[in-house]
């Protein structure tokens, strides 16, 4: 398969992933201009909502965790070219998020709704801070490798990727997984907490905890004692919490 074609595939899937992330932010924030949100979608009984929504969150978790495992990658690259393996991971994420947006059943009811305008603004600021932390965290290490572009570019230009090196810049000095920290903040920071939003946020928080456990097995395999020492003194995605000795 042509190297330029693989680069175009990678760039296309990257653009789709960025669009899906932006839609996710709007979907979680339940902004009025969004066609679908966590609080606006299909109508159905509560039991249906609980079952379908749980399945959608589980589908996201399975796709995100399974496709990231080294064993799956080894088998998957027998089917797709290695330079776009990460790009197809992104495509899987886009498809799963699309299913989440389309098939989500909102759950009626509100847990809290803040009326004080200053407090609402502060919570919205926290919401945007969370997503900013998520995005910045991808750049602190290697955004373009994480989103598959670097692999395709190296393939196109004949460069060889540098061996993995453990680094802990900025947020990584406070938590081991700041990307999840930002995701967690973005999920929970809302001035209008509906039952639908709370169910979604709780479901994805469970995914975060499970996903970290699987991810850290791989990191220990790669970095060994260096990573073991790191996680013994730095919290998982909340500072000071989740250290493993």
C-alpha cells in the first residue's frame, strides 16, 4: 500500500478524531446549539436507558482498552499496515463515539441546578479547564504519535521512531494520567447535573479506573522499575490518590 496513501488515511482519521472530540465536549456540556447531547436524544423507559447506556459506555471501554493492548496490536497489524495501526484505533474510537451520541437515551430528572450566576461561571470555567488539561496532556508527551500521524509520517519519510523514553513533564509530576484527570473534570463539572449526565459521568469514571489498571501493566512492561517507582509516589489521576507501593 502506497506510503502517501497511508499518510492520507492517517490525516483523514486524525481529522475525524478531532471532530469527534469536539462533538464529545459539546455533547457532555449539553449546549443548546448541539443536535444531540447527554440530556437530549432518544425517548424510552428508564430500564431501556440504563441497559443501552451501560452497553454504550462498556463498548467505549472495551474498544479503547482492547485495541490499545500490545497483543491485539500484534495481531491487528497482520491485517492493517503498522504505520496506520494507531489511526485505525482512532477510527474505532470515532465509530464508538458516534454510536454513543446516536443511541444514547437521556434519563429524566435533575440532581442539582446552580442558579447563582457567578458560581455557574466558575463551574463552566472548570469544565473548560478539564478539557484543556486533556488536550495539553497529549502535547506534553507526543500528540502526533498518540493520534497516529507521526507513525504514518515516519513511514512516508523513511524515518525511524526513537525508542520509548519515560518523561514526566508538568502535569505528569502531579498525576500519572493527566489526560484522564482532564476527562474526569470535564465529565463532572456542570452547573446542571441531570440523572443522565451523572450516569454518564459515573460510567466513564469507572472506565477510567479500569483503563488505568490495564494501561499501567503495559507501562510497567516497557519502563520496568522506573515506572514502578514513579507510581509509588505519584497519584493516578487525582493528586495523592492511587499511589501503588
